[in-house]
């Protein structure tokens, strides 16, 4: 509102008042408020999107570091333990059996020393890739360290264990062409089967099943056979059987 005094000298004062309605007066400010609000909302949305993508990329990288082997891209010990506990939970809950493959490469150390670590690393990568291709998409392939690998096969019965073991041995013993050199490696495989049980209290831990597969592995090495099967019928009993 604008107040304009109109008067002549020595006479009574006359005041003229010019004004607008409250709605028209506030209209520019209300428009400005809407613009500022839209800017705030847009800024919040853009910030949320940026935080989402940055966080997702950071978490993905951290997950890779925490759960995957940096050389081969296979699962590490931590992720293998998670997969084993999940498989054991299903076995105890509904009686679903699962199988553990433990293997290491024969003469790998000599090849690594003769041809260098770069060739050795490429051999390990090739082994990991062949393992993944030989097994199912639901199976977990993990690198324990060095030239030792472990594969967890959920929902597997004894009927197909021999078939899968032979498939893995065949795939890993095929020649590898690395840096213009042909390598043929041997492999020893220990197999432990956690069979279906009727009693849900009869559970196995990774600490129980891994040593059983490891023992079967060294049985295979000492007997000079491709693999040895260890069947875990109960937590305190074991049965070893040579294969091939």
C-alpha cells in the first residue's frame, strides 16, 4: 500500500492512498516460493540418485573385496562359509543333501617356478573358469588359497556325484594354451557328501565337512587316483571309497 500526502501550504493535509488487493500483492512472492520449492525438490531427487549410484558402486566394490578372490573371481573362504551354512540349513530343514569338492593341482608349484608367476596366475584363472563351466549355475566355486579350490554343490544326490567328479577331472586335465606354451596339469579331488537325514538335530558344520573332504583329497593323492568319495552318514562316522 502506498500513502501519498497531498496538501498545500497552510491548509489541511489531504492523503491519497493507492493499494492492491492482498492476492495480487502476494502473487509474485507465491510464484517465487513455488520456484524455490521446485528447485529444492529437484535438488533432493538429484542428490538421492547420486547417493544411490555412488553407494551402490562403493558397496559392489566392497562386496567383491570381501567375498571374491581377487585373482580368479571365485568365491573366497568367507562366501564359501555362507553358502555351506545355507546348504546345511536346507539339509537339516527338509533333508536336501549337498556335496563338497576339494581339489588341488598336481605339479603346479613346479610349473609356477619354471614359467613364472604370470603363467601360474593364468593357469589358476583357467582352472577357476573350467570349474565354473563344468558345474551348475547354482554351485559355488571357491579358491581356498594357492592352487586349492573348493566347490559346493547344493541339492545333489550320490547318483550324480560320480558323474560331476569325472566331468571336473576331465575338464581340468585338458591342455591349456598359455603364453604360447601348452600346459597339462593333473588334479586330485576329494569329495564329501552330506546326505539327507531324518533327524534335523543331526547337523554338520563347515568345520566338520571340510576336513572330511580334505582327508579324501589326500587319500586320492596317496592312492594316485583321480578322486576319492567320503560319505558322511552321521556326524561321528565316515566311509571312504576309492573311485576310478
